[in-house]
C-alpha cells in the first residue's frame, strides 16, 4: 500500500466554495499542496425564502467545476465534496445535489449541522498538542458550529442557524445606520445561543478551555490583525487574540462603507460585505460564554474531512 496519497476536499458553503488539495501521509500528516476559494453566495436569500436561486446554483457549480479541474491538475486521486448550511436548509436541496452530480459526476455529502461541527472539530484541533479541554467555533455563511472535548475525544457538537450571510441580510449589518441594527442583531444572536447554553455550560463546569476559531470569518480576521494580503496558513495558525478585539473590529468595520473596508490591509475583497456580521456573531459568542481569548486556525472543516477519510485509505 502506498504511504502517501493526494486527496482533495471541496466544501460548498453558504457564502464560499473552498478547495483544499493535500498530500496525505500514512503517518497522519496532512501537507497542503494548494488551497483555492471563491465567493459564490449560494445561500443569498435562503434565510428569507428557503430557496437556492437558479443563478446562485449555476454560479456555484461553475466555480466548483473549475476547482475540480484544479484538483485533477494537482494530481488528486480522490475528490470529496461537502455541502453545508445553505444546501441542507434549502427546500430545493435535492435539485442542487442532482445538478451537482450532473456537472461534476460526484454527489456531495450534504452534512448535517452536527456532522459539520464534528469535522470542524477534528480539523481545528489536529495540530494542537495539549492536555487542556478544547472548544471550537466556526462562523459560516449560514450557520455557526460549536464543538468541545479534548485532543482525542469530542464530547459534544452543535450547530446554530446563524451565519454571516443570514445576519448581514436580516439586519443590514455594515450597511448604513449601524447602532440599531447591531442591537437587534445581538438580541437575535443571543436567542440562538440559548439553544446550546445548557449543554455547553454542563460541559464547561469549572473547565477553562482553549477556544479555537476557524472558517472564513476567523481567518480573514487573522489576516486583518497580521495586515497580510497574501494568505499564509502558518501565520494564521499562530494568531491568538483577546476577545475584546473581535468586538472592536466588528464595530470599526460596521462603521465603514464597503469601499473603505476593502482597502483595509488583509481584507479579502469578497468578504468585506459580510465580515462585520461574522465578527459580531463571534464577539457575541465569546461574550455569552465569557471566553477571554481565542486562537485562530486555518485547519477547519476541510482538514477534518480529510483526516476522517485518511482512516479509510490507510486504516
């Protein structure tokens, strides 16, 4: 049996499509070869209508096809496609899955919220060597995933239907008058937090976990802190920041126009519209559970899916 294999994971999210191609070793080491992302806004309007629009579907599948070709070019022997919040919540979910199969000849794995949280935990904790309890949070386009446990055992996994795209659309965060919008959004976000509060507090007890944030909101925030316009996962994985800075950046970005935001060093142009909402969710989460600081990682869902499938290939 070969001791290494090139795998690719393509994640079709509510806001973006992201490809990870990596050389996977039998020892468990994952060595990224290429990472590509594009904003396609598949979930735009889903919070209000429950429907994926034809334009959004076609736009997303066209980009996914291009990324499949990149994976083939990089020598990927297998491509695993996952679909998350926008697809699982959409009334026309089956239509999307069928069209994806027709376009790419692969059926995506439509992950449940709990599965998404589980894979994210597996990825986000993969390179942390610690005996301390761990908690991961991933702010996506349409949902937020939270999981907790230790390095080797995940104890709980939860998903909440709040994401940067949905909150941005519902409350016009970062678009014009910002104080009333933020107050209303905070109330809504807090209501969603109550759906997981008992489980999280029951586990927390007297524990003080290392809190790890992953996903596009977190990694873009890290790039802003680093003032880096070129994506560097090693640099991102080194970022640790006080929780109060998440709130500071959320407020500052909300006051800016989109045109002003895109000029901020480290800002990804296509994330400028929804980043204030994503940071607001993250800030409220940290405040709600009284976490003082976070670590940021580029190793999230895709990394976790890859780790899971390594067991299939190498036993």
